[in-house]
């Protein structure tokens, strides 16, 4: 962005300033569900009266234990206590009674409800502040146990032995999708979720309820905030930036929040061992517009448009590998380039109707369109040699070359997909009971062209396809077979998928003696058919997925503990990616993968010297059938599309949360898992996501001598995945693991002003928050590898694994401003 643009934004921001606030709103009804007018609502010496629709809106100062009082003639008064954070919009709907001073069951302890349901709550402030090469919601998820990613340039993550396609992501109850042709993390650019627009983030890594969709691993449920006044946020760094603007009408009927983001990963890519001309441009615009004409109706429109242009021209790559006693270096000189474009457009209209406090109905219609192009022609000529270990002056230099060759990669891939959906949902409360249901129709129209081939030679001798039957004994004997590319995939597919799915579930808060309990029982159904041009019409398929949860909070003295048992049958009907085999052909008859989840959990809240801590522990087991095995290379997944395997996953997750600094949360997590698959009854071997050991640390602190200076630490350690072998080989012959992955990102932020630190400086008066940060990515400069490049030497009949390393140590500067 040009300097003049930043200057203009600065003056716009400086022109407007507002105090730190939170907002309380809702509807007041009587026992006959009739709105009550002229009810006096008071909090913090501020007061308003409800209008003719029983609606009220109150602005307060964020604080702990805010007392909210409701008083009206002929009704008994009601008091409710709530803690509110900065910029929070809290909805409190109550019913007044002339017979009881109790609030009855209209106000639910939301924190306890989430503990019962087993969701992890992540604060948007933590997401915004914690450093990372690809900062955002996914950056924090990677520190949780059971969540795996060894690619700091990617927003993709694997959960408890699943892959990237097994995770659901919802924004305001609307399912979102990721690009299809993305092969590497550095092509992604931006996550769909705009952190600056986020109000609430819930995450479940297994055993989730029937109301969530048909995936086998996890649910990320994100809610964008609804602004109550004009405001905004500016985030800028060397890697890019974003601007978010909040708008609201005086009567609160109209609100809008809009965010613009720009990202450029050139700084990170240039820290690798590849000299490259790299011009990425990642642009994104999102907007959430809401209209509330009355207390019973609310409409919202979510819009998103993004365009990623990835231009990649590699020049030279030098990689040292091997051991101290047998060190080698590979130098690659490139010609050619890669130009990719990913354009996505997304829109969703949502209507909510609440005729009374017991019932609500929702209608959601959405459309997602993506157009993707992936064009590349890259020729690499490589030379590999032994590195001298002589300390006399030639240490580190190549003594002599042991291998020569070249490799030509060609691709012309196009993908165009339109996904349209319509959904109706309902929620009904009857005392302690709650019933939820929903029906959704989805139409997927995919147009896909795949053209990829690779030629490989060594010293002028072309290497044939690894599965070609004609013997190839070059250079000792002339090659008599047909000259074919080393790898060659060509396909053009036109596929339509129609889906109809729905759910129904029942929940109840109750008690066994003096112990609080929660029960949830539900079922999902999914019907779909596939129409692939050029293939026989497949039979329609149907799955049923029953699920259940039970939680109990014992009434033990001085012990705050919740036990939870959850699980069920989880089906994953195939997406287009799962229908397409590795040779590009389509199998319309691919069945839904299915998994039986069993999750036993406990969370324990306690204090050590007045410092609050929470200990979360989960044991889990998944038994999977109709498994569609796949290969994983960077972030690209390719399936065999045959359902010809079985698999299992088991493990344990432990996470300790604590407010070592009051009001600032940190955590340490440990996870262990093991996952194996059995393909065609060959026996069980490790799956591509067999993570084994995971350690994660998210730490926040400040310097006592300089309280305005805060420290943020994000650290992850994962044992290596079995992804070190070539993607085209039989995994039963090659079970090679990558190196262990370890990465530490550190951030330092100086707070000029926020909700804790005030300032009398005149230039800071228009702002609620101003902070300047300095970040160090990969603090200890660990050489992490995402995959291996396999170099073939014809003369020695040896294949060398050359690690493709991720980003090295990188520095970044940040500026955050809120007004």
C-alpha cells in the first residue's frame, strides 16, 4: 500500500475517538410472552426504558460482576450479574413475573454449558496478539494438543490423526470452504477467517454434537461480532496489513463490519535456501451487514471476495544435507516460472425469527464460487557433490560432483466450482429441555482439468515411469522401451453432486442428587448422488450418524470439576477431492468414510496461591472403516478413491491453562496419538498423519520494570511424520519419517494505550489502543523440512533425499491501532 494511503488512513482514524465500552441488549417479556414496555433497566448508574417492542439497549464500562436490574410496575424486580469485556455485545432476554423473584431458566450459565459440551473457547484478543508467520485462528489452534501442522506458511491443520479435509469451519453458522488446487502452504496467503472481525471462537476436536456437519475430525465454530457504534482497527506489518471498520445506526437496527486485508509472504520465502523472484499478492475483503427491523426478526448478509496471485520464478537452490562425516550439497539452477491464480467469491443470507423466548427459527442461503488456475513450466538442472570437512580452509566447499541431472515439471490445471446451499433450522426450549433440528440442501457443480507431467534424467539418460514394466538398465544397456514421462496425469472432469442432510437433537440440563448433569442425544442423516460426465450414473447413498454426550459436575466441596463422555458414529460423505483418484479419474461410487468416536474428558479448575488454573484431560479412540487412503505432500492431498482400507486412532491430550499474569491467559499442552491403516489387508502401517508426540506452549507475560512491554511466545514441537518417501511409491515399501518439527515464534509489544494503560498524551486521545510490536519467527533458526526432493543417480543406483526446508529466522515489525 502506498505511503499516501497510510497517511490518509491515519488522519481518518485520528479524527474519531470513543471510550472503552461494552453493550447490553435484549427483550423483556411477561409470562404470556408479550413484550413489556417502559421497564427500567439499570447498570453502573446508567438507565434506559424498554420500547413498545420490549427492546432495550444499554452502554456500560467493561468490568467484572456488573449488576443489571430490571424494574416495572406490577412485576417483581430481577437482578442478573455478568462480567463483560471490552467491545463485547451481550444479549440478555428475560421474562418478568408477578409470582416469583427468580429469573427462572431463561438465563443459562454459558461457560458451564460449553464445559459440558466439550468445546475449547479461544479469546479473540489472544488470536490477535500471539505471533506467527501466518497469524490468525489457525496459528493458535496449532498450540493445542491433538492439532498438528508442520507448515508455518499454511492455515491447514490436522486433528487427531485426520487430514486437512476432515475439519469443518463455520462462520456465523455458515460452512466455508478452502481452495482446491493449493499444493503448498506459501500459495495460500490468507485464511478465510478475518481475526479483526471475530467475536467468539469455539473449537471441538472430537465427540461433537449432531448439529455440526459430516466430517470425521473437528469443528471450528467462529462468530463475527455485531458492532454497536462507529469504530475500527488498523493492523500493519512488513508482511501486509488490514483495516476493519465498524458501523452502526443510532437505533441499532442497521450494523456493518467490513475488513480489508493484504498479505505478502516474500519476506518469509526469501528466508529459505532458494534464491527466487517471488511476487505473491493476496487480497481479501469481507463484510457482515445486519438488519434488525424488530425484536423478533434479524437479517444478516455475509460477503467475501478474495484473489490470490502467486508468481514464482526460482533461480538457484543450494541445500546441504547428510551427516558430518558424509556431508553433501545439492545445487539446482532453474529456468521457467509458475503463475497461479485463485479467485473465490462467497455470499450468505441469514434470517433469524424469534417469536418468543422459547422458540427460534433460522433460514440460511449461501453460494460459493471459486476459479483457480495453476500454470507452471520449471526446468531444474542439478549437481550434487561431497562437501569438504577439512578445517584447513576448504570446509563447507564442494570437493567433487557425484551426481548430475535435470528435471522438467509441466502443469496446466484449471478448477471451477459453484456450491449453492439452502438451510432451515429450529430451536425450541421447554424448561430444562432443548430441541434443535435442521435440514440443508447442497448442490455442487465442479469443472476440473488436470494436466501434469514430469521428465527426469541423469547425465542425459531419461528415466522411465517407476511402474513401467520394461527394464531400464541405463547407461549399461540401451533402453528399448517407450519413452514416457516419469509421471503423467491427464484428466478432464465435469461432476455434479446433490446432497440433502439434516439433524435432530435433544439436550437437557438436570441433576442427579446434588450433582449437575447435561445430556445430549442426536442423529444426522445425509443423502447424496454423484453425476459424473462420461461415467455410469452411480446409485444414491445414505448414511445415519447417531451421537451422544453426557456430562456431570459433582457437588464436591472446594472442587470444581466436570466429567464428560461423548461419541457416536461420524460419517464423511465424499467431496469431489475424495472422488478423484491419483490418475485423475472419477469413482462416483466412493462410499462415505466412517469413524466411531469415544472421548472421555475431564476439566478441573483450581487455584495455586490465588492464581487460577484449569487442567483439561481427554482420552480418545477412533475406529474407522471404508477408509479412503491418500498421500500428503506439503498441503496437497490425493486419494486412491477406493474405500479399500480400515484404520484406527487413539491418544491422550492434556492442556494446562493459567493466568500467571492476572487477566492474561497462557497454556502448555501435551498430546500423544498413534494412527495406522490397513490397505487391502496388507497389514497396518502408519498413516500420513501419524504424529505421535506433540508439545505446545502459548505464553503471555510482561516485564515488571516496564509493564507496558509485553512478551508473547508461541512454541510447537512435533515428532516427524511418515512423509519422507516419494508420493508415487508404495507406502508399504517406504516408511521414512521426516525430521522432528520444532518452531518458536516470539513477539514483543510496547503498549502505548489500551484498556489497562491510559495516557494523557494528546495524540493518543482518539484511540482505544495503540501498540508497536517486534516479532521473531523461528527464533532458534531450526531447519524444519516439509517434504523431501528425491534425486536419482543412474550410475550409483542411489536415490538421495534432499529436504525441502521451511522458513528460517525472520524478523517483523507490527503496528496495531484501535479506535
